[in-house]
C-alpha cells in the first residue's frame, strides 16, 4: 500500500511564558492507503 500521509518530528507545547509543558516530543508516523488514524486535540 502507498503512503498517503507522512508526519515527522511533531512537538506540541501547552502553557504560557512561565509554565510550559511539552505534551508531544518528536513523534513521527505514516498512514498508508486503507488505514485509519485518529487524533484528538
């Protein structure tokens, strides 16, 4: 199956100047044709 989505090195931070939390660190993945991927915010 061919890759239809490729995501590399995602990082996500929450908070403000004095209080930052790193929620996601260096996540990479591929989604191939016919696969299902769910993400929540």
